[in-house]
């Protein structure tokens, strides 16, 4: 059977085997993209996950899901628990009343006596403006609704020591004397609604 190669022709004996060195082109339809040999042993094995240790089981995961990751340990909070705030006691809870006057229809009268030679300024908070009381004189403040606060001070910035007494129902007498003891100096008198009298 004649074989033509290029421009020369030569004969090949019948029955002999011919091995062609011409490789088929990649686009040849005769090539099988998946030869059947890959379906035969040992190429048909499937890869299976191997546990790194036989003591640790590998939990199966469902396709499309992410295996849960371990949660990190929660650090203890360094913020201390809020403590209850202690309210300071009110001034009337810190001291005992000096005396007690009985209000009449919820009102009291205060007789203020200045025994010093200095002028004293006084004011009933919420009821009167600041007024002055000359030395060696007195004044009576009437119909003051309890509770009521009376402030006073010397014009020359000296110290005052008040002396209090309830002489009759609804009347509180306050005598202001001069003093040099800072511990005895007071500037405010407060009559509570129940008649208790506090000095600050």
C-alpha cells in the first residue's frame, strides 16, 4: 500500500504496523475530553476528609453552611456595680429644735430685740425685703406663715448670739446679743410648720 509523504512516495509491506508521529491537533473531534480510563480503578477513587487525629471526630457539615466557631471566653467586667447614693440628712434632721412655738392658724409672730449698739439687718425670706434694726431697739414681725426663715447680720460684721423663747401662743421672742465666740455666732432662725425652731 503506497504512503505519500511530502513529494516522495514509498511502499509499506502489507501486514506491517505503522506508527505515525503526527499528533492530532487539539481541535480534532476524535479527542475524548474525559477518557473512560478515569472511570476505572484506581482513578475512580473519591477524596474523603481524613481526621488529623483518630481521637477527634470530624463532624459532618451541610453544604452551604459554615461550621460554628467557638466563642471566645468573656472577660469579667471591670466596671463596678452602681452603689446606692446616700442622701445627706436635711438640716432639721441634723439637730434638735432649740424651742417650740405653737402656730395660730398656721401663722407665728416674731419679736426681734437688738441688745447691741450696732445696726442689725434682718429679712424674712419670701415675706419682706431686707430691713434694719437700730441698736437697743426691737420690732415685732406679725402673721408670718410657717414654715418661715429669718436671717440677720450686724452692719459692722460682728458676731451675734441669739437667745430664743416662746412666751405665749404664736409668739417667738428672739434676743440678739453681741459675742466674740465664733462657735456661738448664728445668722438664721427657721420656724417649721409644726412650730419647731432651729438656729443656724
